[in-house]
């Protein structure tokens, strides 16, 4: 995999990797940014959610679970001193569907976290990653 990152101006950048899709990155105006795009550190958190989400959705599809809605919320804590790396990340999975089997949901999440999610694998030695899940939260 390769990536290219190009400065637009100040700390506003665009980048693309092997999939050839551009993504914008920016920072706040007080750091020479335009405050017009996602922060690079936020993209790491979003990437983690997308990686584990794709794993879990694929595994549950293979298990024939009928998911009608699936959301992932990620909450990260950062160090107070520079470089202000993530110190803790909690992943909350939320599932909606009929007759969802708890054991299949747990197995899919565990397989993602322990075997398949490459982003989790890259982060887990540097960051404490925890997770929880809800089935049909709030009966929405």
C-alpha cells in the first residue's frame, strides 16, 4: 500500500492511498488550518470503526443474522502531554434486528478484535482498546 499527501495551504492537506480516493484533512484556524475537514487523528478513530465494522458486518452476514441497523460509536481518551496519543479507546457496537443471537454477535466482535481487524492489531500494543455491545437499544 502506498499513500500520497499534498498540502493545499497551511495545514490543510489532501491524501489518497492505493484505492485512489482523496480524503481531506485539516486543523483549526489558530494552527494555520481552514477548519474545513477531518483531523488526521480523527481519521485513525474513524478507520478503526470502519475496519471492525466491516469485519463484524461480514461475519454476521455469513452467520445469516438479520441486522437491520448497525452503528459503532468510538470514544477515545488522549494523553494530556504532546504528542497527545490515544491512551484508551472504547468501541460501542449497537445492533438492531429480529431474533439476533447474542452468541453470534459476541463471536463476530471477538473475531474482529482478536483476528481480523488490522487497525486494531496496529493500535492494541499502544492503546487500551475495550468494547461493549447492545442489541436493539431503546427499541428504536
